[in-house]
């Protein structure tokens, strides 16, 4: 099937279909477990002439397994180009380092993933790159933060861990008017729930480790682009001038696992969304829980925005108990759900953001992000939702 026909299929079909391997006609892709590739005179001359992705040069520069993953990500994101990386943070780092230089300015949402926040707030300052943190759900605040040297506006489709949803059209308008590139981390949503490129975002980054892989067994990241304001070959430029130099390519076996994950993305995340909605309703009525954050609840501050931008509301939620000790007692008493880092897998995983993912973020900044000590983050898996409710119900009796 030709690429243009594939691109016009419904999402589920785009995710499942992979072209058969040309050599073997296998319906599953081969894994190219090789760090090096043999040249001949013709290949050598192509490299000398400047050819890069069309020939296999060296594993750090690219690999056929990686390229197939990139092609599939383009299909499910609605992208014109994709660059795969070793992890989600590698995707974020390569994107920002490819866009920024000393003296540039970034406007970023307060409530991004902790490593993103720390990188912008602590590491990039060493290179004279300054960041202003604002609430990107407040378009006026974003507009007020723009400077003449603002090069990037950065936000998350669903913020980690507060589940905040920023309206995309105002951000696109501000970015277009200011000349900044709009970058969105879509990890919490996944391409099944939200496709920001279709709303005018320039670049989407994904931690493919999460919902895309879906089985908690492979690290990977993806940078996807659809932009009239960046060169068509921008991702190939940063492949060579940034990703290759940082040494952060996606491993071939991980590319293969992530490709397999894409094929079941729709059915997995649809089930996770359904179960999360039921869990959110249960938590909202529980007397030991103070507050629940889930975009699918009418009580969510951006519920109407989420309804407009997402056909589903995602497989993530956050709820709050009285304090950190109570949160630990709940998670330590779970038996079916897992107390662990990361998210997006077939097992339900839980964590305490303030003392896990955001441990290295100063308390004052955590408060500005609205991350309370008693906040519990839940990534819903594929267990029976009634069993999950019973598991949480028993654990909540311990506080």
C-alpha cells in the first residue's frame, strides 16, 4: 500500500498496517541488529556526495528498524517527518538543542515533566538560554511572557501530573505572531487521544516508552513535525548536528518493540480511557479523597477545552489525600495496582509525584506547579476496572 493511501486510512488501520518486508514478505518487520553496514564503491560515493538517510552509514546515524518506526510514527501523528531517539527525554533535549542557542528565550508551562522543567530551569541557564515559566492555559500570561528573543513556546497536551489541558488554538496564534516555534509533549495523551500537529503545533515530542510501547519493556522517543515555519529537512538537520553528536539514537530492538506496541495502541488506550473514567468517578465520591484531576470529569477546570481537543480523555488521573504519609500508606497497601515509576503500560502504576518524579524540584516551585505532597498519580492499565476499584478501596481504608 502506498504512503498516501495509508495516510488516508482511519487511525486504527494506520496503526496496525505495516508494509511487508521487501526481501522476505514477512508481515512482521525484521530487526536489523547491526552497528555497522558494509559499503561498496556506489554507497561510498553516495555518502561522499552528501546522501545520508537513503544509505546505511553507522548505527548511531540511523538503522532500518529505526526508520520503519519513524515512518509508522508519522502515520499515527499525521506528521511530515519524524526522528526517533533513545528516550522521551532525548527527544525533548534534541528538539530544544536543535532549536535554541545562547541568548534565546523559552516560554514554558509551569507544570511540565520534572526533568524538562529542571533542564530548562537549571541546566540551560549554563548556556545563556533563559526560560519564563507561565500557565499556558492562560493565553494572556503566555502573550505577556513573549520577548523579541523568544524562540520556543513549550507545553504538554495533558500536563504531568496535574492533568491540566491548555487550549491549543491561542498558543498557535501567539507562536505564529511572535515567530516562536510551538512544541508540545504529547506523552500523557498519546496519538490515540490527541494529535496536536492537526491543530497547528509545529513539533510534537513523545516518550514512546509510555503508551506507544505500552508494555513497560522498551525505552524510546520520537520527534514529529508538521510545520510551514521550519525547513522541510529540519529533523534531518538535527539528526546530524544534534542527535548523532549527543549519541542518542533509538536501539534497533527497542524500535521493533515500539513498532509492535503501535499496532495495539488503539485497543489498549481505548480500554485504559474507559477504565480511567470509571476510576475517576469512584475517586471523586470517596470520602478520603480531597480532589480528583481527570479531564473527563465535569469538575475539571479545562473539561470543555479537553472535549473540544480530544475524542477521549486519556488513561491518566491524579487524586489527592491528606498528606505524604497517607499517600504512601495507600500505595504501599495496593496489591493489584503497582507502586512504580513510569506510566502507559498494561499494568496500572501509581506514584507520589512530589517525592518521586518531582523530588529534585524545590518545594516552592512544586507549590507553584500545584503539586501537593498528598497527590497520587495513576496510570490505568488493562486490569478489570472493578478489581482495580476493590484494590484501591481496600488500600484507602488504611488512612
